[in-house]
C-alpha cells in the first residue's frame, strides 16, 4: 500500500514539474510574439487615395509603408528609407542615398529603382491637390498630360543606390512634402484600392505587413527583415465608437484607444493609463463682422466672454486642451510681449452683449461639449442666451449658412512652419479687405503673414480659442507609444 501511495505521489510530482515547464515555455512564446490590440472606429477597404483617409485610417499606411524621409512630433525631418540627403544646384536637385539594410516584406531589397517606380505610379494615379509640390518635379505635369513618357521626360532618376529628383524651380517645402503619408513607398499602388482582396499579394516597405483581414479588423505582423525592436504583432480592431472601445479596454481586450471619451481622461490619468501629447489642431471663432449688430466693440466684448467661458472649460478638461490666449499658433505662446499686449486689448470691454447669441459648428463630440458648456456659461454669467446649430461637413461649407450666425466654430491645423497652408484654409472666412491683404502676401517673395494675423485679431473677425491635445488610453502592457508630426502612430517605436 505504501509503495502505491509513494508511486502515486511521485507521479503527481513529475506531472506538476512537467506542467510547470510547459507554462514557462508558453510564457516565453507569448513574450516573443507580443500582440498589441489597437482600437479604431472603422477600417476602410480603399487605401490607395490617402486624401480620403482619416488620421487613424492612415495609421495602416504608416504601419506597412515607409517614406524617403519622416517628420517627428517636434517637426524635425529625418531620413527613413534614405540614409543621406544632399540638396544641390541651389535647391533645384535632391539626391537621396538609399539605405542598404531595407527590405520588402518578401525579403527582397528596396532599391532606388523601386522608389522611382512608386513615384511613377503616384504621378499617374493620384489627384493634383494631393501631390501639388511633387508636380514641381521637372516633367511631372507633362507626364500626367500624356506629353512625355516617365522614363525619358520626368527628372526622377535611379542609379544603383542613388535616387535623384530635379525640380522646375526651388521649393523650400519639397522635403517637408515628402514626409506626408501619401509619399510612403508602396508597391502595386492600384491594388491598395481593394486591400481586402489584394493584401496577401502585396509586398510592404514598412515595419509591418498585413497578414489577415476579417470583418472585425486587420492583423499586422512584423516584417521579418526589420532591424527595429518593435512589437511582433498588432491587431487593429474596428469598434463603432470610442465608448465601445473603452468598454473593451477596461476588461483588457484593447491595449490602445486614441482619443478616449473626455469624461474618462482624469480617471485614466490617475491610474497611469493615459498619455497626453500636444497637437497642432487649433480651435478658432469667426465673429460675424457682416452682421450690423456685431460692431467691433461688441466683437471684442464677445471674445472676452468666450475666453472667460473657455477658461472654466479648460479647468474641467485640462487633458483635452490648452487655451490659445490670443495666439494663432501654439509656439507663439512663448512670445510673452505679444501675449500680454493682446490680453490687455481683449480685456478692454464695454459693449452690452446681444440678448441671443447664435453659434454654428460642425457636428462632432468635441463641438457638442464646447457649445453645451458655452450655453450654460453665458446663461449663468451674462444676460445673454446661446442658441447653437451643429451640422454635417457638407452643410458647414455653405457660405450663406455661415452668414446667419454670430459665431462660427472653426477647426484647423495650425502648423507655425507652414503658415501659408493655415491662412489658405481660412480664406473662405475673410472679409474683402482681409482677402486683398492675403493675396498680396501670397504674391510677395517674403510671404510674411504677420500683417494679416494682426488685422484678423485687431478687427476680431477670426480669433484663436484653444489648442487641442491628443490623448491615448494605454494598457499596462504598453511601454512606449509615440506619434509623428501628422498625428500618426510611430509603429517602429510602439512596444
């Protein structure tokens, strides 16, 4: 009997020992095949035309494709597929030395000729408005018009590991243009128009390749030839909204949720599960100077009260925004003299607010939150009442509709390094005088937009309200997450 008991005991010990080794082995396997689950609201099937994609949609392009150069969150341009960049002939010619340690997902080396072929496809397929700077390449427009062949007429040449691009005229923003997602190198560009049918026939230049697509999402696995220490696998899951993503996040089914609901931010921060980044997205208000009841003095008073209201809003939503304090660009807040001068100007208020203040904005979660707060604040702190209308993007672009409202909420990318693009985006709101000044600045060699900014502010026609922050909910398994200049996740550093 004792022998039987001893035998059983020994058997149990052996089994437990074996199971313990099996468990250790599984643990090692899991750590080497780490999977990050990243939540988005939708996953489009058409990925060829980047201009149609949201920033989160672009993340798929950025995960699976690399460009010649990239731009980090601070706006610094660094080589990516290129190892070295030489600008020659007074800014007319760009020479890119292509790295020798870069590979397509099938193991073949990415060559200068491959990148040249991608640019041929891009020039052939993309819309003019998406590649404006690239149309400055010598022969590019003629190629699109069918007047020359790409091989003989376009000044994009590949020789061994060197890619040369020659422009028609100097363009200081050309290198900056190449950092945008649409210039990330992709093979078989036409196939990206139906990614679900073609993903397994495409080879990828990026950190990851698409290994599977289902109705629920996309599975990315790391390019086996990558030299980066990024994660082994990423599952991009489609949730209908951020609330559903957060519900899954709370039970451990999501690792990354970009822009979680505002009412969750303070809690997530307290739990150490929130990352907050500056962004270049700004919120501005157009005060209707065509409306007789909104005199200059009244517009100043209205802006003063809007700032007061947003000050309280910022206290309640400190993770979501930073007050503009009279600055059109976030970096300008370092200019204390300008800041103080505009603060003094705005504080000079004497006019009585109208009984009813009307606000127009695009319909989204952020604007809903802002206008509800403004409505409550004005009712509690003034004798005015706020009535607001939130509309679709198409309706919002109706210029006649805008004229009926006292205030129009404007959202724009405010990149201080590209002021021309910023002021161009505001053009539809300009008065005749502002339009004339804008056109004269555009035609000048210096292109100094400071006089236009001063006129907009001094007349209180288009004035800054706040700058948005980017918030990301991350699980305890995420050690590092970074974004590039355009708000796309840097997948090379995601761990």
